[in-house]
C-alpha cells in the first residue's frame, strides 16, 4: 500500500510540475510579451504587472496563499496539499522562463499559443489532484455566501478581471484575450475528458445517501435518486443520477472513491442537457426531442 501511495504521489507531482511549466510558458512566452490579459487571479496579477512592473510570480504566490487560507475548508486535505505545492511550483516556473518571449508576425498565434499552453497546464494540474486556487476557491465562496452557482461565478470573475483590462491593453488585445480564454476552456476539456462537455454519472452504492450529501455540499449539483432492483438477487438498490460539467468529473470520482471504493459507477457522455443550470429549450423544441427519443427507443 505504501508503494502504491508513493507512486501515486510521484505521478501527481509530475503532472503538477509539467502543468505548472506549461502554465508559466503561457504567461511569460505568449501572454505578457504580446500585452494580453487573462482571467481570474492570473489576470489580476498581469494588470498589476502592466501598471507597476511587479512580477506575476510574486503576486500569484502571495494572493493564492491568502485565498487558500480563507477558503481552505472547501478543499479536502489531499487537494489542499497539492494546491499549495502547485502554487509554489507555478511561482518558481514563472521565474525560470521569464525571458522566453514569442512575438509572432501573425497576431492570432499569440492568444492561440497562450490558450493551448494554459489550458493544457491547468488540465494537468487538475489531473494531479491539485488546483490553481484563485478563481476556483473564490467561486465556491460566492456560491456559499451569494447563492451563485460555480460556472456563473467563474464567468463573473473572468469578466470582472478582463473588462477593466481594456483601459490598460486596449480593445483589440481584450478581444484577443477572449480568444485565449475560449481556447483555454476547450483545451482543459480535452485534457480532462476528451471533447465531451457534459457527463452523466450513475452511482450504485449502499452509502448512496452519504455520497449524495458530499456531492451536493462540495459540488453543488442536484442529484436524482432512482429506485432499482437487481435481477438476479432481487435486492432493492438506490441509484444516484447526476449530470455534471467537465470541471466536476474528477471531484465526483474522488468523493465516491473516498466513501465507497466498491461502488458501481458508470460515466457516460451526454449529447445535450436542458433544464436548470444548463441550456433551456422552448416547448416546441422539447416536444420534438421527446418524439425523437421515443422513435429511437422503438427501433
């Protein structure tokens, strides 16, 4: 068991280190030399850099430690430890690659490069059980105290940071920054779970109630409990059904593994989701989708 734990720790640290390196390349090679902005805490650090020449590595490290101290209760101990490690490595990497500037002749290459490297970096850090702190913790605080769900909170934080940047880097670079943020999101999707933006979980466990409570408390997603029965044994089972976004896949897996390692879990791609927290359809569109589903079920 100790050997397995050591291998897992080494794997996570490797992922976090590589992710932090890619993160630093994004900021110092593509973003800063081309006067672009970022979302979240990184964007705030860049604003300070453009205004006062304070190195982003210092600002990110200090602000993240402060945010972690405030919102540590929202992270489990394992994620908290890896997040602190990631924060330190990111700051070191930002100093190491400080002179790796790339200013392309085709200006669109700058936000594309920044988005690809930043998205890949954040994705690898998350795969290593860490986070970049900052926006993630602030979003959870906004959810608890303001009642704003996490995706909307993250969007509001990015808007709050990026929009004022127009007075510092100009309108054109703000639009290029939006391209950067869009590519980041798609790259994180790809690293964490391929190209599928939505997933559905079926979770069968005797500890379903405890799992449901933890998912609602930590993730903030609604859960449906279905009644089921094993065909062979005839035993009744409670089944948890939940639709989540790509940011929540790893978190739910960890919750289930921590509470019931023997739980039966299926993870599926969802073509489209409508309803609270997702995209809404008109009544006519809903009727068409129901008819299509019924026809497919008869085939």
